[in-house]
C-alpha cells in the first residue's frame, strides 16, 4: 500500500482525518466516480461531426467493445452495453489509479468489489424476468422435473457464488498487487523498486477489469437465453 495517500491527507487538513483513515477506499471510489463524470461531460461536449484523432480512437475502442459484447449476447443484448461499459470503465480506472503515487485502488477493498458484483448479479435476474416473465423460474429447475427441488437449491447456491466469484477475484488480485508494491517500497526504495511491477500492474488492472466485464456479459446472456 502506498505510504502516502494524498486524499487522506487532504481530508485530515479539513478535519475529517478519522473518516479518511477508516474508509480510504470510499474516498478514492468517490474520487474516481467524480472524475469520470467530469471527463464524460467534457467528452460529450467535445463530440463533433468531423471527429478529431482522439475522438476517432475512442470511437474505435468503444465500438470494438460493443461489437464484442453483441457477439456474445446477440443483437438483442446491445441495449445492455451502457451498463457493462460503465462497469468496465469504472473498474479499470479504479484499478489503474492505484499505480499513481499517493492514490489507492478502491478495488483493493472487498467492499468496493462487492458493490460492483451484487448489482450485476441482481440485474441478471431482472433481465431474466424481463425476457421470460414467470417462466424464468425454469432456469433454476433443470431439465428433469423429479430433480427440480435439488437442482433449484444447487442453482441458488451457484448464483449466490457468482457474487463471490466476481468480487473476491478482483479484490484478491488488486490487494495482492498492492501488497507486493508495498513490500518493494520497503525493501528497495520509492523510485526504483516499483518500476518492474508497474508494467505488470497495468496488465493486471486491465485484465481483471476485462474479466469482470466478460463474466457480467455472460451472466446477462445466460439470463436472456431460454431454459433447456
């Protein structure tokens, strides 16, 4: 963990040091959200019919991610793109911000990852009910009627485990990176030690955000499918 947290010191200066030390991940999570809202508003105002080079790059990235999602969910899942794209952007920024000296990745707290995982799993069932109505219960009953009670219990446990799968995987990887970074800070100094781990940190941050994004899409696509 970084030895100096900028926003924690800022909160100390305004008399909120106790809250900052108790909940640093909350502070940095809100910082990421405010930053993304501001950048999104600026980006929306700068959109033009004749795109700039920066706009072209972002349009290619966004359209590429969207088409990747549509390949998994089908055309009917395109309406879900704003949700999964928001999740991906938020998580990848939360992951990457920890590489900046003085900042802490909010995803290194299980509370942050749970706050992302729980809505995804709940919304999965909202999608299921939207597409299938009451018949969505068939997703939990299995193909053989006399095994339905057992399959139902197994399915409920499996869907609950999705929350742990999404949250613990992301939390574990980000916390592990922070611990390794903190050890290197302690052993070899502030400037030289982190350099090798920074490149790996960028890779881990992007991959973990993509895994969360991919699993969310797969859960949504599964809810849209008809039960077999």
